[in-house]
């Protein structure tokens, strides 16, 4: 006891947290009890000094709050509850006493018999109008705990508890307290007998409707407007007894409220109607509809109109809920549904008028209410629209009628359950006839297609024969010469929908028509109409042939067409080889784009084309490289490689291993005897592979096809060569010495990059050799010119990037080698630009080392690279040791790197970078200038005049941008456009007092850019000049 008394006395004197912890520890360890603490506090709890009494109760409440639950025994809780309830009488101790009561009310030893005493004490002594928010929150929390844990006991008090609670809850305004109060309100309304307090609860809840609370910025409590709305809505929908008083209030808010209030009211009404019941809904239906239709037919905005439609649907569902309809048959429906249908049908007499749209929306909304109302609405609207369509002769009105009908068809489709009979079935023949009329009429085609699309997509409505008829008519329309892009897209959507149901109709009717529309021989280069026609046909085939059954026909027919174009059966002396190549290229790109969609959507049938498509491609291009002078055009090879790559992306590890072995036999060993290159053409003995001695340029170009076959390999795949390091070394040497085009080099480097990335541990010898021997040898060889060195830098980027994306430790020495040649006048800038290509996702090699090609990558590899390299570049650009030439190389590297990385990675360096970038603008390289200005533009995003980093350099920047915006000073269009864009940004990110001295000069000199010969430049000049003209303090 001595220890407890000492701790109490010490805390009362010092309020030391350690003494409080000591008391809690003693209670926890059983060395003392809460009753003993009360005894030790005796003189303080009865002191005549208000402050001492308050501190005494505060200490007791703090100990209670921190005590373990098992130490709050039943006896202790009973004694403490009685004591703390007594302390509520003292206005000086009420606050800490409430804290203690809250802790006790939440314990398991606070029994039901304690609840009435606590509640009565609160009702008697807690005067809510004089308590601050936090204390009121404590009171509501105590009541919430009592209602939650001892609801049944409080129900016995009923009127006494309800009246006391209502007095306390009245007038509360703080959102934190209201969330608790609304939760209590809902429980009381639902579970207590409130027949004598209906109006009181209505007043204490509906007085907050609608919620207009807006949380302050950075609100620490995180209470949102939606939280309060949801809590209040739970109260408003707690009892049907509120309905009689709520409806007038809702209508008042709907009439006079702001758009936000209207939306809240409509949402609340939608939630309340089912609770308030069909009787009230039926008696108030006409009044409610008169208000709702104003929001539908004369909306303030589309969102409110849609919410009013939803509210109308809930009203109709409530009135005509199952078991509530007064009528027996659908056609005998009475009341609101009948009145509204008649009212909206009258509006439809003039289908071209603006009111017809909201009217049809209402009728369509009715179809998503109850089955009886849906059937009734369809039975009235569909025949009426049919009659209207036949009676009207004016084309515009018929189009409008078809548009309205298409909405009805779609709504009827969406309202029909999967297993039920389609609601449109009784009217199918008549509607189908009207839709066919629209489909085949050029003036009504768009709405006709919309109607037909709704019919086709309604499950179980049309027979297979009728679907075949639709395909027939749609195919006829598709083959018409005079066809707008929009109509063609709609027809293709219709046919695509049918392919998902019965694809054989499209296979048998549409595809033959489209394939026959493709010319056997390419049109003349001057025949632009014919070129446009076959491109539209190919686009139509791409759109239609996604399903496996259609795609198979598509692949066979188009691959055969490519073979006939590339290797014609008979020589035509008048044939234009360029036209043939362009036509074949268009077909191959169509195959590629179609495959890309299927791969993206993970279609399982793509992988089988490793046996059906890829061998034919290999066969064709290998044969052509041996037999045709010059082989096939490089663009054709690239397009074919894309198709092979896409198929490879779908293969399993095992299938890819088998494919790799066959591919290496063809391209590395020159062996075409296997299945991998079998096709229509018999390959002569001249094929040895692109790497063979004496290989022709045409055969070397097939390295692109080889690359497309290899870059998607799994890292688990074994590369079928004796030594991977030796193979990579030979391939690298071949790319630098034996290639005849840049395309061949890039393809070889892609293979090297992909294999190094996936098999790094196996090729460490190769990589170390490149750093230690290959690079020094190449750059010390006096017999190699600058072009050879640039090629070396090019292949080096591919090697370094293969390591960089996986955060490999060898990245650093590879990058160091690039820095070594910065001082070289002939290639220093090329090495500097390579730093940007290493991290540029749009670089040529960027597409290889990505997820779809199964590359080995690590997160944050770019961040790690930039954090290492950027400070080094900044130091080099400012160092005096190497002279100005070296500084310029570092500046070039800086501009290349900055352009290739996100702003977040260099934002912290901007104060240091700005002077360097200003120097970079004046470098004699248009690409670098454009990159620098693009960097300034990126840095300006999110900048403000108050924290702008360029204010000190604004005048200099304006002068430079004006200089580079004039065509006489700058011939490069990209630089002129970028300069003008940045000029337009400067007034928004620099204080007006800084830009004011140059404003007149900018406005005057920009007049010259307004006459620029390029439209893009003129457009930016207009925007920039307008911005400067409007700039003001």
C-alpha cells in the first residue's frame, strides 16, 4: 500500500508519466487493486480545490484505461461505476469521469444491470450544450457501447431511454459525433419501440438532410462527406414510418436544391422507396413522377438525369413488386406504369424532337424494373414504333424512329434473364423486318445496324437460319464501294458479334467475299483508290478474324497470297516489284497486328501456328534469298519476323526448345532438310545460312528472321551450340565486319543482347574478354575509321543494356569504357549519346529486353544507374581538367541521359543542371538542342512562380527560345516547335515582375513565327503569343 500511495502522491504533484506506468504495473502484477488506488486518492477526490479533484479522477480514469481486462473484476467494475457516476454530478470532474466510464462500459464485467444506472446518470448530468466536442464524443461513445452490449436491458427502459437520448442528440453538429450518433439512431429506430417517438426521431435525423459537410484540407480524422451521407441514409431507411413525412421533404429538396443536393436526394429516395413500402409509393406516385420527370426531361446535367431515371426505376419496382400488383394480366397493369407509358408514347409521335430521347430512356428504364412492367412496356412501345415507322415517309423521322427502336431492343435484351424466353419474341418477325430494312438502306444504315446488333445479341431470339440471313445482308453491305468508315465499323461489329455465336456463317459467306476483294496482283502505284480499297479489306479481315475458326482460314489464305506475291508463278514483264513488295508488306502487317491482338488476349490457338505458319515463312524467305536477285525487301523480312516473334511468345519451354534447335539448324548450320523450313517451295542447294562464307546480301538479311525466332526464348532453354561464348563472339564479329546494312547489324545485336541477358553466368568469359581485350583492341586499331568505332559503340550499348536491366555488377566496367572515349573528337559525342540509349525505353534494343520476350530484369535498375552516372556526368561537365572539348562531350551525355529518364530521377539535381542545360542549348547539334528544350519542358511540369528554379535565367532562356523559333535561325522543325512550346510555358512558371521587361519584345518577335512555313510551328506560335499577351501581374 505504501508504494501505491507514494506513486499516487508523486503523480498528483508532478503528473510524471512514470508514476502512472508504475501504478498500472502494480495492478497488472497483482501488487495492488483499483479499489486501493481509489483509497489512496481519497483526500484528493474529496478536496475542496477543483483542480485537485479533477486530477484525482483523471489519474483513476487513466489507470482504468490502461489496465488489462482481467484486472477489471466484477466487484471493482461495480464499485468504480458507482463512484464515477457520482462524479458526473461535479462539473469539475465530469470530463475525466466520462473517460473512466467509457473504459468500463466496454469491459465484459460491465453487466446489463449496470446499463440503466449509467444511462440515467448521463441523461441527468451530461449537459451536451455546454460540453466541448471531444467530451460529447465520449458521451456518444458510452451510449454506443451500452446500446451495443446491453440492448435488451435498455429496451426495458424504452421511453425513458429514448427520451433521454433524444435530448442529448438534439442539436449535435460535429461530424465526428454525428457518425456515432447516426449509428445509435439506426439501432434505436429498428430495434426499439419508437411508436411514440416517430416524429422526434424524424426531426433528429432528417434535420441533417442533405449533408453539406465538406472536410477541411488534410483532415486528420479522415471523415468524408460520403461517410456521413451513408450513415445518415442508414437512419432514413430504418423504418417505413418515416415515409409519410419524408416524401414532402424529399420533393422540396429536389425542387429547390443545387445539383449536388438533387443527386443526394435522388440517391436517398432510391434507397428509401423499398423500405417505405408499395402503399406509400402508390399513393405518392403521381406527385413523385411529376418532380422526377422534370429532372429527366429538363435535366441540369446528364448525371442528375441518370440518377432520376434510376430513382424512377426504384419507384416502379416498389409499386409493382411481386405480390403487390393489383392486376392479374400484364396488359391490365394500371397506375403509374400505365400513365407514364401513355405519356411517353405520346411524346414519341415526333421521334425527331429532342424530348423523344428522354422519353425512350424512361420506357427503357421500365424494362429493367419488374417482369410484369417490362412485358407491359414492350407490348405497348414496340408495336407503336413499328406502326410509326410504317406511317412515316420522311427519311429523317424514320431514322429517328429506328434509333429509338434500337434503344428499346437493347433494353429488352438486357432485361431478359439468360434462362427465360426473350421478351421481344412475340414481335420478333416485325422488328427483324424493320431492322433489315434499315440495314440495307444507305440513309438508315447506322440505326438499322444498331437494331440488328441488339437482335443478334439477344440470347435465343434469332434462329441459326436468321443469323445466316443477317450475315448475308451484312456482307452485301460490307462489299459496297460507297461505304463510310463509321458504317463499315458498325457492320464489322455486327459480324464480329455473330462470330461469337455461329462463326460458320461468317466463314462461309463473309470471308470468301472479303478474300475475293483482295486483288491477285497489286494495283499500280498511281491507283490510290485501289490501294485504299485493299487496305480497308485487310483491316476488315483483321477485325473479323479473331476467333480460332476464322483465324485459321485467315492465316492460310493470306500466307498463300504472300507467297504468290513474293514468288509469282510466272514472270510479268510489266509487274512493279515495289508495288508487289508494298502489297505483300500490307498483308504481313495485317497478320502481325491480328496476331498481336490474339497474343494480348491470350488466345490458346496461337501456339499451333509454330507448325502451320512459321515453316511456310522460313520456306518462302529462304527460297527467295537463294533464287531471287537481291532476295525480298528488308521491310518484308521485318514484318515476317514480327509474326514469327508473336507466335514464339505463346510457346511453352519444351516447344520452344524444339523450335530453337530447328531454327539454329536452318540459320546457323544451313540445313533446311527438317520440318522447320518445309513449304510450297523446294529450296535449292545454294542456301548455307547468313553466316556462311560467301553468303549473299539477301541471305545475310535473313538474320532479321533469325532474331525474331530467338529473342523470345526462355532463360531455361539450352542454346544449341557447342560454346555459347564462342557463338556470341562470332556473331559480334560478323555484325561488325560482314554485314552490309544497319538492319542486319541491329538484328545481330538483338540476338547477342537477348542471349547475354538470359545466360549471363554462361558467358562471363565472353563479357570479360570484351571489356579487357575487345574494346581496347578496336579503339587502338589505327586502321579503323570513325564509322567502325561508331558501330563498336552501337554493339556495346546492346551488351551493356543486357547487363544493366538485371543490375549486374559488370554494368559498371562496360559504362566506364564509354566514358574513356569522351575525349575523342571524332566519336566522343557518339559515346556520350549512348548513355541515354542505355536507359531509353524507346531505343532500338528497348523492345528486346522486356517482359514479353522473357528478359531477365530487376526493378529500379534505371534508378540505380542514374544515381551512379548522373553525378559523374555533372562533375565531368564542370571539371576544367579535360578542357572544353571533354566538357562538351559530358554535356552531350547529360542531355541524352536526361531526356531518356523520368523527371523524378533528376529533379533534385535541377539547380545544378540548369546552367549546364543552358550551355547544351547552344551545342551545334539540332537533336541535342531539341532534347535540352524537351528537358526544360518536362522540368516545368508542376513548377510554380513561387518555387521556380529558372527565374534567374528567365531572360536568357527567352532570348534563346526566340532565336530558335525563327526559321531563318533554325531550320529544324522539331527545335522550333519545342522552343515555342517552352516560350508558352515560361509566363506560367516565372514571376510576372521577372518576365514583364521582356513581354513586349516576345509579343513583337513572335509575329515572325506566325508566318512560319510549317503549320505545327504556326500553331505553337499562336498559343505562345496568346499566353504572353495575357500575362499579367
